C-alpha cells in the first residue's frame, strides 16, 4: 500500500505539474498576445506622432511662406488702399468744398475750350442737402454754359462719367437742362 499511495502521490504531483505547466503556458500566451497588441498600438501611435510632427513642420513652413508673402505685399496693398481712399475723397468729398468744385469746372472749361467754344459764365451754388436714402450730401449748382453742339455733348459725356476712379472727377448729375440757341450772323439758328 505504501507503494500504491506513493504512486498515487507521484501521479497527483505529475498532474499538478502538467496543470501548472498548462496554466503557465496559457498565462505566457495571454501576456505575449496582450504585449504584442499593445506594442502594435504603441507603434501606430508613434507613427501617428511622427506623421503629425512632419505635418506640423510643413504647416510651419507654409505659415512662414504665407507670412513672408503677406508682408511682401502688405506695403503695396496699403499703398493701393491709400490711393483708393484719396480717389474716393476726390469723387465724394467730405463737405461742400466749393473752391475745389469750381476748380474742377474751370479745368473742364479749359479742356473743352481746346475744341471750340465752351464758356461757363456763372456758377450759382444753392443750399446743400443730404439724400435721405443714399446718405450722401448734395450740392445743387446752377450755371450758364455757352458752347458748340460738339463741346456741349462732350460736357454731358464728362458729367455722365463723373465719379469714376479713372478721371477722378467729382460725382455730378444733371437734373435739368434749359437750352437757348443763338442766331448766326446770317440769321439762321446755330447749334
């Protein structure tokens, strides 16, 4: 019996060793699998961080390029903005500026006088008003003009294109025209 109990004890110990070995094997496989998958996640995160660093570096270069382009063009944009403001202040001046308007009318008279008869004999400024819809000031002007038909048409064309940034002529409009025709020395009516 001693021999039998010893064999049973040895068999029990052998089974325990096998169970312990199997548990250890399962534990090693589980830890290895877990470590492998965690390592894969770690490598993916590391690759993502590396890609983010590369993207960040590219964005830094792009930012630098954009800043350089902005500062290179800023001065020309500022100059253009100042030119537009200056042109706009000539076209739509603040206040009445009677003297400046008279100078512009004198310049128009001088320009058209090159092509024939054109004379502004009187300029009468009325009380300035403000357009309630558009919000800008209106300076009514009445003037007498003596001109040839061609020069009068050129004058009307100048009034039509006034307010353009190209000719920098103050914005003007004509609300009414009254025409008087002079007689020629031979008795016919001149245009």
